């Protein structure tokens, strides 16, 4: 575990792929859009815990409040009240580019000749450095280190300055034309909500790497990263925003254009494995159902004799239930999670840090005593948490601990908006499965196969063009990956050795 902890400290986040960001946008002439956005962001809190922000507009003036911390720590009645208007966008952040500083918090807001422009972004532009250099050469000053500022500064320029071969507007409004031009030059992952003086726009990259969906409510229209945000504010899910699509929400309802041709669908498979909330609907299926299928497939591929099946709370519980149902081995609670330890701003001292997993989990000894336990986890990234959890179960009385993981070994970094560590940090890049088993101290260890995971995820998807990004498992990236994205020379050499220069 790193000696420096993030602002809002969570002991097992060092061994988790860090959630990306959550975004929202609301058009609602008769609604309290700021308050609705607050509750929507509260529901999307799992996607980012470093900062939160909301921008609103009343048709002329934009209002903004953002800060570091959780949604409930950033907002209160006093700072929500001044956020007037009928348009709003909001953002929860986990930093993937740019450090954890207020200047990098979103949404971004600038004033243009056509009025206010604000952007909230989920994802990561793989060519952000190239785009940033072009802005600086053009004389544009930048105040932060995020690719979101690059996006908003590009949108503030005419389409021909964004893309030299920008297509004629042909009936598009100025912002549709600019967003389309941006989508022709931006590479990587992005779902965007964009606020202007009279409309909300939403756009999704042509691979569909990051999720984005559309909903309606009495008196308004809404977009959000996940459908779970809709139920919290009384909205109804309509559909997902299509890859390469721009939608506009205004007094005329929903206007849609296919801004760039869609590419092979590449929704991040980790949305199903870990990121998304279980009640979220994606591609016509709930995340909870998919996670149960992952567990069932894991039981078929990696059976072991045991007395109970235990899931690591909370994200691995559905997979554990699926494993239990398929194997016939009873599911039981074995670890009790302190759900509030990750919300503290007080960092532990050295003694508490040595306690490790004890601060986050407690073993339920009455269920574990004398039992052979199958422990189900959704993923292992750095390997920092698995060993302490295995030891906790043994301390609780388990005679055997067999670890089963409902995804394949994570062997490659992600560059599309997920903090997935570097090659040198990924335990599955450095060791084979037996080596990992010895390090974490389990009696046995096995992972779900890549083909088994994809099969379980896609089983209930009816559309013929289904597809998912699994680059962190396979190394097969759906977009161009520049070498500068690697943190050190060793990572560059590994990348070239595996995939060529």
C-alpha cells in the first residue's frame, strides 16, 4: 500500500481498479434542477469520491459550485440555493488524468461569445497531449492538467479550428457542429454532458467505452452515466446514448444526430465486473444478473470441495450467490464490511495501517469456524487486499480458504479512463497463478477465463453488434495507445515487447 493515501481514504482501494467518474445532465423548465442533480450524483457516488460539482444556467447566467470530497460533503442547502436555472450538469470525480486538486474538479465552465459553456467528462483522451500542445501553440492558456479542460477549450473554438477537415454544418446548430468536430479529433474514451445557455448536450465516443443513458421525468429530460441515477429522482429510463451519437435536450425535446460513424462496440467490461451499481441497466440487462452469471460460470470452470461460499462485500456478493447456486455449496456471510471507513478524511497512523483489512472488514466467526471456505472476489489488481482477507478468514476459524475470482487475471494497464495501475504494479503481470496463490496464502486460487467472462456478459444481449473492451485482461486495446501514456521506461519496454513498437 502506498505511503500517501487519497483525500478520502479507503483501505482496499489500492487493490481495486478505481472508478472513473459519474456525470449527469438535466433539462427541466419547471424543476429544481440543482437539487435533482445533487441526488443523482449522490446515487452515482460509487463512480468517484474525490470531488463533486454542479453547474446550472437560467438562460443567461451560469452558476457553479464544486469542491473536494463526497457529494454530501461538497453540497448543502446554502450552496445549492444559489444554483438557479432550468439547465444543470453535474460530476463526481476520480482522477485518472490530473491530480486530486480543486483546480481539476469538474464541471469546467467558461464564458464564450455565445454565452456560458460547461463540460463534465467521464473517460480519458489517449491523444490529450497532442491536443493540448495544439491549444498551447494556438495561444490558449490552460490552468489545469486534465483532458476535460482540453475538451472545453476545443469546443470554445469554431469547428474549422477544431478539425481542419470539419464537415459543413448542414442544418446543425453551432454546438452540434463543434461537438461533432471535437469527436473527429478526440481519441480514447469519453462520455460528455455539455451545458450551454439554452440546452444540454450529451455525447459518447464512437467505441462506446464509457456508459451514458437517457431518461425522462415529469417536466424534464435527463442523461446520466448509469440508469440507477434515474430512480433516485423519479425519472424513467428511455435508452442508452449510442456510440458516436450527440443528443440535445431543450424545449423541443430530444434531438439526435449520429456525429461520427460508430466503431466496434467496446463498452468497458469492468462496468459489469465491478464499477456499475448492481441495479443499473446496461445493454438490456441488469448488472446484478450479469454478476450472478459470472459466478455461475466460475463455478463451472473452477470447482472445489468446500462447506460454504463467501463473497467479498459488496461488489462480489452477486458472483458468490451465482457460484453457490451453480455448485450447490451454501452461500454464507463470512466478512462484515464497515461501509463508512472509506468516507473518513482522517488517515490512519502506522499502527492502524498495519491492522490493514481489520479496519475495513471483520470475520464472522460463527459462520466460519471449522469450515472450508470458497472466497469469491471480483478482481485482483495489485494483490494488496487478497492476502489480508485470506488471513482474516483463517483468524475467524476457517480451516481452508480457496480464492476464486470472477474475472480473468488483470495483466495490462487501462488508458481509457480507469486507474488500473502500471505493468510493474500488476501482480498478474509479474507472477503466474501459482505464484500469486503463494503470495496471498490461499489453499487454492483460480480465475474466470476470458472467454467465460465474455460469454457470461453477452449471454442475454440480443443486438448482433455486441462487443466489450477487455484490454486490461487481454492487452488488445480498441484505440491507439501512444507510448507517452506509460508512466516509466520499463512500462514502455514491456508494451513494445508484448505488442511491438
